[in-house]
C-alpha cells in the first residue's frame, strides 16, 4: 500500500502559467476576457510606477508615480476573485543590480505598501516576483525576505522540481512569436514533465515587444485542449505547491478497514493551497477534522496539514 504526495494538483503531468509584466492594462482586459472562457489563470506582475495605464510609451521605463485609477483597481479586484494573481515587479522598475540593499528594499516595500493600500494584496498571503528587465540582483536576500519565488526573462522550461525557486525561467512572448513554437513548448513540457512559464507584457501594440492577440488566444485554445495533463494555474500557486510538497511528509497507520494519515508538523508562513494525495489502492471515503473530503479518481486534496485524515477502505 502506498500513499503519495502528487507532484501537481490532481496528479497532472505538469504545471503551466501565463504571466504578464509592467502595466498593459488595455491588453490585460482583453486577455482576461478570452482567458476566462478557457479557464486559463494568469499572473500579472504590476509595476505601479508606470501606471498611467500601460499607456507606457515607446520608452516604457518612465516612472510617473501616478496613482492606479479606481477603474483599474476594480478590474484587478475582479480578476483576483476569478483566481488570477497580482505579483511584484517593484515600484520604480530599476535594474536590481544597480541598487543597494536599502534601495531595493524600499522599491519592494513601496510596492507592497501601495498594493496593500489598494487592497490588492494581503499580509502573509505569499507573493511571487518578476525581476524588472528580467535581471536578478547579485544577492537575493531582499527578494527572499518579501517574496516566495521569482522569475527572470527567458531560458526555456523549468525542471519539475526547480533547483532555485528564485531563478525560474520563461518562454518569452513577442512580436515574432510563432504559434507552433509556443504550442510545441507546451507539448515538450508535458512530455518531459517540466514547468512552463509564459512571459509577456501586452498584446497588439501595447507594451514592450507585444504579441499579436490571435497568437496568444490560439495558444490559450491549445492549452485548454491539454488541460487533462496540465495544471493551469498562477505562478504563485506553482511556487507554493513546490514549497509545500518539498516540506510536507506523511506517515500513516492501518487498522481494520481504516487508514489514519498524519502530516509531519510544519508551519508555513503564507496562506497554503491544497495539495493532492494519491493512493495505489481503492478508497471509499475520507474525513479530516469532521469535514468530508471529496475523492476524485482516487485522489484527495487537502490544505489542512494539522489534522489527521481518516480514510475508509
Ligand atoms: Zn518590466
């Protein structure tokens, strides 16, 4: 008898996330409209310095420090409710390598405080990060202090258990992205069980190196078709699942027709997400802390790592 923590949600072969940087708000509204039809979750790494709404110009690195409009805040709140993610991209979009620790900390903290004031993020929810210009600082201490993981720009697919969760790689989107190549990267991710993180800014004419909308929407159609093999989620969920999976361990005992499963005690300092357990034998029912846990294809999901799980065989 064997009980395992699955690599990904409901035993999917790989994890996929589509991420967007900066502040291409007009593009993002169109992307969300299409993505929601296909249940594709997206992560948006907002740089709120740009905000006069992604109207960011040919030199998109101006930092006007304009407040985010109330319309945009409503849009972001709506998409968070729909399961999309808002992640960090700093307030001022400086090259992290040029900043002292104190300056980088201020850049991150100003972003966090602003987003908390807009009620777009909460304390201890767990945040992910995208390095401005895709470049990492020499030391990661400050990023590690405020974020659970981070991605750069480019590099391809990620190992299914990335060596360094602060060095996640991406497949980039842009004016010259071919649909076939993009879809092939998903097939390769499924075949080799590697994580695929897509990285863009805007669509059509908005932002730095935007991708034509027909390409990304066709790609979403393709991702949707593969959903039985792919956990389509946000970047923070991939990071959290990885951290949780690598730190949780199970033990269990069998008596009569029951199995009692316990997690080794561990406390995470962020809002946890459900992880999937699998069984190589048939299970009939499952209860944890007086709650019935649904069984799907002999998988169960839990986000409660303190109470024992009672399984009926
Ligand atoms: Zn950027």
